[in-house]
C-alpha cells in the first residue's frame, strides 16, 4: 500500500479474513459449494463479503448462515423503503402528464420547422 511506517502496517481486510478463516477451518470452499449449492456459491462469489460466509462451516457453524447470505440484500434495502406513497385518486396528476406530453410534442414540432 505504501512505504511509510503507517502504510506498511495496513492489510487488505478480505485477504486477512480468508487467511484467519482458513487457519481455523471456517473458510468456505466456493468450488465445493458450486457442486452442492450453486445458488449459494454464486451469491458468495458475486455478492458482498459478509461475516455469514465464515459461519457456513467450521467451529462456529450456524444453520441460519445460508439463509442470512441469500437474504442480505433484502435486509440492506428494506430500511431505505420507509413508506409507500398512497395512490392519488384525483385527476390533476394525470391531466398534468397529458398536458406536459402535448407541450413536449408542440415544442418538438415547432423546433424542427
């Protein structure tokens, strides 16, 4: 990462986590998962690195790790969807859309003459 004293101490965290997990036998084998559970293997390979993947096997094995990995995007996006706007029953929004479209067509028509 660099040559200064502080920069030498920095480590890529993903490589570090994989190395530590392989020491204790908790690093998942993506190739083996590809044969046994292709959906999980592809989610681990193409998705974000999450702590759940180190709980699939090894001493800290957790039965809910697979489901947690497959639903991690749902839990990430749900807080951003705090409300659902109510449908408007008034005629005004659709009238404004039609008028805007007609104005756009008129501008294009008169712009190219």
